[in-house]
C-alpha cells in the first residue's frame, strides 16, 4: 500500500510541475516505464485543452480500487496540487521559464605569449577577438508566455553580450516581445534581437567548441533593434524585420533602416537548412579612422551594406554536422583607399564554415571545425573591421617584406578540434586546440602588440589552447 501512495503522489506532482529542458545525460535515464508514466500525466498540465491534473490522478486512483485510507491520502494530494497551481498563477509565475549559464575559461595564446583565465571581461578592457569573444561570460534568460499567446523574451549579459559588444555598455542581449496576430503562426515582434545567422548559438551549451567560428566572429552583426513579423507556414519559419544594425539608435542624419530576414526549413526529422540576409545602410567606420584619411573629403555617414548566407544542419544518433556559407559587401568600407585618388573603396568577403561532431559515449563528444574567409579585395575589410588588425589577422601584409601589397588583404582560415565531456546534467567540460592562419603575414607577436620589446614582427599563423567549464540550467 505504501508503494501505491508514493506512486500516486509522484504522478500528481509530475503533473503540477512539468519536466525541464532536455539534457543529453538526463535523457539517458528517461526511457524507463516510470518516466513514461510521469510524462503522460505531466502532459495534462500543458497549454492545450486536456483533463485537469487532479482529474487524471483521480482516474488512476479509481482504477486501483483504493481503500478509504488511500482515497483520503489521494484527496490530500489533490488539494495540495490544486493549491500549488493556484499559488503559481496568483504570483504571476504561470508561463515563466528561467534559464542561464556561466562559462569561465582559460586561454593560452601563443603569439601573445599569454595564458590567462577569462570571465566577463569588459569590452573597454580588451576588444572583441577570436580568443576573447562571445564566451567566458554569464547570462540569465527569462521568457514569459501569457494566456493570449503574447511572449516576452529577455536575456541579460553583464559583459560580452550584444549590448556590450556593439559598444553601448548595456547588459541587455535580447529584449523582445512577440504578439500573435490571429494565431500563433503569425506574430508581430519588436525590440532588440540577437543576430540569427549561421549554425552557432551564443549559449555555450548549444554549440560544440570553446571559441566561435570565423564567420560568426567577423562577418555577422551583434544584434538588430526594430520591428518585424514572423510567419510559420508548414515547415517554413520566416522572420522579416526593419531595424537598426548594431545600434539602439541611428546617428543624426541617417534615415534608411536595414531590412533583415531569417528563414528556417525543417526538411525531415534529422536535418534542415536556413538562410538569412540583410540590405540597407549602416555606419561606415572606414571614414572614422584617426589620422588615416582626409576629413575634408570623408565623413562617417552610413553606407550601403548587403549580405546573404545559407546554413544547414544534420543530427542523427551520435553524429552532428553543420555547414555555413556567406558573402557580403559594404560600400566605401575597405581597409585600403584607392592608391591614386585616395577615395574609399568597397569591402567584400566570402566565407565558409563546416563542423562535424561524434559522440563516443553519451557523455563524451569530439568536434572538428574548419573555417575560411576570402577577403583580399581592396586591402580587405570585414563587417566593422576597416583597419588592419594584427590580433585577429585582418588586412594586408604589414611586414614590409617582399611581396607585401597594401591593396591585397589576407585570406583567413582556422581549424579547431574540441573534446567535450558532460560531467552531469548541468555541467559540460570543454577542451580545445585552435590553429589560425592566413596567406600573408598579418598576425602580430607580443612585442608588436604591446609596442614594447626588441623583436616586433608579423607572422602567418597563431595557435590557441583553451578550456572552459560550462554550467547551465
């Protein structure tokens, strides 16, 4: 009889408190008959019209032919369950979902001759780079869905979030509202939205490596601020938006918004593909390089920017594969002006990234990623990278050696190998080796980067060894 009491109580509580997010380690334990029974009762507490949790438990009890003592115990459980549900609704917690993570990291950079722990590093202390980008940070994600179907989504990063990286010293990574128009298949949305291009996510428990790929770091915006519409039609999820790119407000004199879009199409159970792009005017940082241009001719007025990308994913069994190709250009935003007239020229880039990952066990996974960016036109230039960058290896050969050409930017590549181990359902350990290279000498060593020492020089490659502890809920 004691077993029946405990079983009834477990079923009731599982209906009152639905299960959390899926987890690779937890899923290993979720295929028992008891788990399946709990899931059946929990589904009664969903958003679709179904019998109440208490009624479902009552039917289970009746089928078990309970004694009066057991029936009294069940009634007490039913009253407590209903009281918990009423308390949740009265406190406004119905429809809320909280999640978050932190991922302190250790990074050793060979060219910098630096080995350091990194965590929530302010942008003003060290600018964004491939060895110090959207990782080693802390985030809290809050979502709320009301009975009307309207959704709120807030994501806060103390540092290294979208609001911080785009230079506004804001902790807001996302602040958006999604309003259904006649049904959940059409929604109006507005606010600040993180960029949605490519196959990698911001949260470290949702991508395989410690660092991000080259396309993520150097060809994609941080966020959009504006208004848009989401259309879900069958297997296609399409988002269209008019927005500011990487800015909460435009500069005086700027009027034309950016048109951005994202589409996702689930072809089958195991694979799908997506596309994204942008066209419009954004700030042109090439016209604001201190001391490098004639300000009587150039100003920092925005210029036309266009980009298009396609990505795809495959996940089945122990295998995961991803791919991403992109191309983009911005008017008058190249690193090197015309050598004869001194006029600004267009920047242009094309890139690709592929990843393959295999799980040796339910806890252990190995991932291999390769990236390439073609960026040699007019001395190079990527999204918001309009001057030579010896940390990230962007721009023309700066060594002054034979073959150095200021009109030819470096083409970049990177190969990254990462081993992940799921310590438990909420802790993921990552270890990584990354090799970055270019077809020109564009990476500075410690002496060059610091401006001190006796041997400043440029090289064609660099290596990074990194590890992180990802804790998430």
